[in-house]
C-alpha cells in the first residue's frame, strides 16, 4: 500500500495520538488530528487528505455530520471508528466501520477496504 496523507477525527487526545503513531509506523503521514465537527470540515478542505479516519461521536458535534459536510465538496475515502458500530451502521448503511478497540492488522485491512470502497464510488456513473 502506498503512503497516504490521513486526517484523523478523534475527540480523545490520547486515542488520536496513539492512532497517529500507529499510522506513521505503517508509513503514512497524519496531516492533522481534529477533535470537533467544525475543525474537521475546515481541515478536510485545507489538507484534502487521501483518507479520513472519523470517530463517529465527537465531543463537540458528530463525525457523521462532519463527513456529510465534507462529502458535499467531493468524495474523500473514509471510514468510521466507534465503540458502537451497530449505531453507525444503522445511521449509515454500507459505511466502512472499524470497532474500537482494534488491532493494527484490523486497521490496515479497514484502510484497504475504505480505499477500495472509495474507488468504487469514484468509478460509479453519476
């Protein structure tokens, strides 16, 4: 897998830093870690990352709502992380979701799945 520029949306600073460290060990670059819905939308526009990893619930807002806003300006491959994936899949059927806690191998597989899902979206006729 090629190195990606990844935007992490996570309101727990410790989890965000740990996730960034794991991603960097995998050879990726974390362009930012954002904790709020507003900052997430701004960072996505500023950095135009290759991938977004989105905590479904943010302390100030929603990762789901943040992605809805980001996707209005164009598709960015992404997946959600949550301790309650049933709630996420109920709200976003077909979304790529990784359940917390997770292992590095599960993270790597989910990244590949999100990129493959994104490629399908990009190839689909409008």
